[in-house]
């Protein structure tokens, strides 16, 4: 018998197969399938999983096998009403996955870390004609001025969103090597960046400090992550306000040391009294408004002491007008307010550290992901999101 190297390989394969009882997986390079699956929103409340040929990977491009992607409020709005007029669109911007192929010019991520096949990555914004929008400049401009994968118009590549099994990250996009974070943490990077940004904005007032009394109104994912971010900064005196006891219990897990259910207080004066009691007889030094409710915005001024501060970040989309009394609410109390929306690129890098620190001090951040669905069940996943059941809902690929 003539034993050359190729039948040695064959023999090894056969031995391994007989040991595992299954076929040996093909080498990684050959593992990229000929087609990719993309959940396309083709009409209101209807995703269809479409199959497209795997695109050619250009010299500056990166092909990523998608592992998972969180569902954002923005996805839910687009699913229900198409406010951005994007249909047909490949949604999903809170995604992460593994590099399976890279163009020859790709060497480093946007923070200067080496990138290799097998690394776990997330993308942030895509620079268009203005490469210095937002680049590490905190107050210049947020991501609102750039594009992100998952909110792009469809094109002939189609692999433009993270609700898919493959995505083509094109040259000019920002990408980060986050191989040192687990899948759940990676899925939470994008929403966490929103809070890192909000807290950075809050710090510009000079009022938010480690020993501040802070009230967080609204305990959806955004409010809950807000509490966790404050906690990792060393702020311990946090009161959470919401109307659901279940969410308030979660707020305690994330680091709130007292909670107020607004349903137990009739009228805003009584509610402000409840907040004051929760702080042991003091109003808040600083408040974060994390709901999209105009009434909640109007109420929050009553929770803040004279000379205190407010960060409004709940009105991610237009939720209507809110009424305030300029004399009582802002002028005579000399309240400093900041608005916060999305994030800058710099906040992304800070977010990776936040996730590690949160774990380090024992905050169960990953519990925010309450539901996981496979790609084929994306319509059910979106309906679950619309019903406001659970907190963060994610699509996770096998
Ligand atoms: Zn989002």
C-alpha cells in the first residue's frame, strides 16, 4: 500500500470520524456557504428571510458571520410604521459576530487593535464624506450625523443589517475587536453606549459626582443600564422610579438602593414626596429622564433640588410636547439641563470597559436579555418587543 500525505490525512479523518461518530468539519476557509440569509422587512410588520449570494469581499471589506443582534426600539418603530421610509430594509444595528474573511488591506480595528479571522467584532458608525464627524469629540456631534448598519437603504449586496447570518462590513466603517467580551455583553454594547454618552453629557454640568443623590425615572433597558453605569462610577445613592414592580426589582439588581412606584402616589406633589422620602428627606441632586412620556418629563423637575441637574434622554423619537412651568421648574430652582441622544465613537470604546467593570462588581447585566429567538422567528421576536414583554429581546443564531 502506497501511503502518501493525502491518504494519511484521509486515514486521520476516518479515525476521528469513528471516534466522534460524526463527520469532521471542513477547514474554516471552506466553511463560508454560497448564500447568506437576511431578514428583510418587506412590508409593515412583516419580515421575510431572504437568501442572497455571498458577496465578494473587497480589499477593504470584512465578512462577518453574525452571532446575535439585539432588537432596539428603533427597529420596533420601523417594523410598525416605517417612519424612516426604508422598506425594504435589512434591520438590526445592535449586532455582533465573528470575522470569517477579510480584504488584504484590513489590519487594524478603529481603536488600532489587530484584526484577524476568528475575532469577534461590533460595528459603530459608517463615515460618509465627512471623516471627522464625531471622531472622539464628545460634544461636537453624535452618531446622528452618520450611517449605521441596520438602518441603510437596500442595495445589490443586501447584507446591510445584523438580522442576518452574514454581514459585509465595507471599507470606511468603524469596527471594534471585542473578542474579550462574551456574546451577551457584545449584544448589549450599542444600548450601553447610549448611557455612557448620557452620563458623559451629565458630567458636563459639573453637578453629577460620586456622592450625588441621583434619581432615574423609567426602568426599561435604558433606565436600567443607566443605573448600572452610575453604579460603576461609584454612585451609590440611586432612586429608581417606574410603574412596574417587576422592573423596580430589576433596578435594585442593577444597583438602585431605593425604588418608587409612581402608581402608589396620587399627583406629582405626592410622587415628589415619595422620591424625597426614598432619599431620606432630600430631593435629588441629579435626575435622568429615561421614559418617552411627556408627563414623566413634566414631573421630573419636581424631584430635583435647587441648583440640581437633569439629563433628558428618554425622547429617542418624537413623543410629543411636554408642559413645564419655567418659573418653578427651571428658573427659580436654577436647574442645569442637558439633552443626550445616541453616542459618539469615543463612547463605544468606553462602553467595552464599562461592561467589564459591571461584571467585576457583580451587576448581572446579561440578565437584561430576557428573550432570545432564532432568525426564522424574527416576526414573533418583534411582536414580543411591541407587547413590552421582557426587557432586551435578541435574535441569536445557532
Ligand atoms: Zn439601538
